[in-house]
C-alpha cells in the first residue's frame, strides 16, 4: 500500500467565512418567515375565538329550545284541563244558563 501514489498532493485551505454579510443576506427571509408565523398565529387565535363564540350561541339556542318545549308541554296540559267535559258542562249551566233536555224536548228523527 505504500507504493500507491495519490493524485491529490495538495490540500486546499478552508476559505474565511464572512458572518456579518451572511446575516444581512438572510434578513429578508427571516422577516418573511416572522410575518408568516404572525399571520398563522393570528388566524389560529381568530378561529379559536370564533369556535368559542359559536359554542356560546349553540348553548343559548339549546336553552331557548328547552324553554320552548317546557312552555309547549305546559300549554298542552292547560288545553287538556280546559277541554274536560265537567268544566264545559259547568260553564254551560252557570254562565250560559243551559240545562239538559227533558224527555219531552227530545224528538226522534224519522
């Protein structure tokens, strides 16, 4: 292995790296990245606020629906109590002066 001749006899020295110029070249890209990150963060916050607002509206609507169902149930019960035959007969006798027909007042239809 000692007799193998290498084609590269000289090693290149590393170049000096200018860090100040490199940072200024990256500045526009960093600004663009920061603006994009800010826009994404603002969109995220806006979407979360919108979701919370919609959840509050849904909760309010659910409460209104529940109240309307209770009111409808109460009204159905009131209608059922107003339609009882005893109540109707009492109103007919007391307020309207009506009485049940006698046998003489009933006539069969031919």
